C-alpha cells in the first residue's frame, strides 16, 4: 500500500519529528511518500520517498517566495 502524507504548513519542527517517528513504525508494511513544508525538505529520512507540495511554474532564477523545480532536484 502507498501512503502519501501531505503535511501542509501546520506542523512545527517538533511536531514534524514526532510525526516521522510514528511513520517509521509502519514503514515496513507500506510505501510512504512525504510532502513536508519546504523548510523541512532537507530533513526527511532516507527510508521515505519525498515530494514537494508546490513548485513554481516559472524557471526564472530571480523568483521570490517560490520554489523552482531546479531547486528540488
């Protein structure tokens, strides 16, 4: 079974860590894809798949307040 977890923007860093600990308890039985808030992308565990919640339609490098696909690679 695949689980896609969109964490939106309502979790603090502490809540995010607690949530990941609970996911680790079921990871052996499921394929888990996590979409954390942008500030937490770099902190996801290697045993989970990662996706972004949002990506800018623009490839412009001087865009403010958005994340480009190039940054997510």
